[in-house]
C-alpha cells in the first residue's frame, strides 16, 4: 500500500476506512502507471498514476459503493433516477461515469448529471 500515490491512500482512508488491503498491483499501460488495489472483501479499486480513481468494483455482500465520490450533479441524478438501484461497479474517465447495477442494468452519466444511456439487461 505504500506504493500508492498519496491521493489514492487518502481516498481509501476516507471512503473505505474499515477495508483491509489484500494486495496492490502496479502496472504500466503504454507508459502510464496504473494501480489496482484489492481488499480482503474482494472489492477492487483502480487508480491512475496521480491517485485518481478510475474504476471501483464493489463486492456488495461485504461493501457498499461510497456516496459523494462523483460530482454533485451525478449524485443528484443517482438519487433521483436510480434511487432503487444497488451500484456494483463504476468507471470514471473524467467526462463520464459508467455504472453497473446489481440487477445487471447499466447507465452512462455525464459529469454534468445528464443520463447518456440506460440499458436494462435481463
């Protein structure tokens, strides 16, 4: 865990304070450093080289996707449009958030809160 950028360590401390880290992987992808943190609960978080999270995959049996890790607008959209959904996975590219819900549906939401797409998978 000491390998992680400071911002990533603070994110884990703030949003997953009870989590126990099982492993940290550092990889290079086209010259860019990426980190993958795996908790003992099997929840995983991927960070970029400065420590910003890019993907969170939550083991919903043991962990809950933290609130307020998205923009205010995205939080408002989630509360309004997807209040009854359990978020299992979210990817963040800085412009869009891509959500995967426990019922296998998916949503793509712009940082401004605009829902770009919603797919209900059976």
